C-alpha cells in the first residue's frame, strides 16, 4: 500500500525529522526556484515557496497528501539563502557572528486532488557567539555550509557557534516537529500511519 503522504523535499534533514514522527511517506523533491520577489517579506516568501513546492509535487501525485516546507534565515531584515560560493558563505557567517538572527520555516500541507489544506509559519531566534576567522575558514573547509540557508547547519559543525535558541530547535534544522505533529494529527495522517484512525482523506 502506498503511503498517504508525500514529502516534497530532497533535504535529508527534513526526511529524518519527519521519520521521527512515525508517519510513512514517499520522498518526491520539487524543483521550484527559491528566489524572493522585490519587496517580499521573509515570511511571505517562505509561505509562497512552500505552497509552490507543494502544488508542483501535487501535480505529479494528485491522489496523495503533500507536505512541503521552506526555511529562511533572516538577519536585520535580509534573507540569507544558500550561499553562491565560498566568499558568499564567508560573508554570511561573518554577519551572523556575535549577533541574533531569526529562522522561519513555512510548512504547507495540501490535501489530495485539491489546493485545500493548511499552512504553518514558525519562527525561532538564534544567537551566535563571536566567531574567529580561523573557525569560519575551518567550517568552510568542511563543505557543510554550501547547501544550507544562512550557510550553517545547527545540527552539524555549527552547533558550537550557537549560544541560545529561543523557540523550536527542530524548526532551525528544517521542520518544527511539535507543530507538525499537531498538523498531521488534525488531518488524520499520523493516526493513519498506525492504522488506528479514520482514513487520511
């Protein structure tokens, strides 16, 4: 029997987090571009991209629930996306050093054969200690920053950079688990995975 849920993401971090909830799912990445529009706020950008990812994958799996997400790092109103190259990653890490930034994750859950569903926008506040130039170069050498929003992975080598996280830690990783658990439960998807509740539809 095919899983009722499709995860519209290639992220191994999101895959691992969703698996922690015990729900069966298929992975089908979306290739929707992640580019802010002029004047678009970080929250509006994240929500739009999550929906676009979800709709694109739903077009290929119209009979299934689709879960999509987008995470953005925001410093002083600037969206820090995935770095273009080493210099861009260095710029981001220097900016994040000894500062407070925000991580927003938008989650879109789309129902089968329709655009109906529900969305979440969760925000966490992250504080970095002051980083030395040598620490930044060593982290860049690891290769970890280059496919991460804000050029860092809190669950990886950048864990030592963080002094505090206010709000959901897993939100910073890529999915706010507590809020997502409640979302999936509201739509019968967690219960359907264990066979103890009504149909996921």
